[in-house]
C-alpha cells in the first residue's frame, strides 16, 4: 500500500469570536481528501502565544470532529495515530475558538496520511 503524507501547518494570527463559536483559522488550513484515497490523522501539535486558553478545532465537512485545547503560552501534542478514516471528498479545516476579542497567534501542525 502506497501512502502519502499531508500536513496542515503554520503560524497564524487570530481574533477570538467566543469560546462557543469556532472560526476558520486561515483558508490555507483546509484539506480535501483526494478521490480514490482515504486520509487518516496521525498527530496534532499546537502552540498558543496568548495569556488565555484557546482551542483549535478540527472540523470535518462543517462539523467539529476533534477539539485541541491549548493552555496560556503553552503547547500540546496529541497522538491520533489512525483514530479513524476520513473518506474521499471530505473536507477538513482547522478552526479556532477563543474569548471574544482575544488576539494572538497559534502554531498548528496537523499530520495526515493518504492511503
């Protein structure tokens, strides 16, 4: 079986819209599973520059799939190692949830593999 890695990663500024409201972090953080393949999430790493908790949310086809809280001026690493298959044509996005008006940056690195 041939596999191919894919990544959603970078450093992105944000402005919070509320802890109960997610917003797309950046258009570059969108991934659509190619036809004829499935994708599997492998890990999420993230960092937060603010003095407050923020949450990065992995959204699949418009529905929250995984929540990754990141503490104030902290980082997180979550091993996902093939938790589930994401079917071809599905769209994944990284959103952020933070207190309304909070500004800062997050570092995100979501590793996937296409099989």
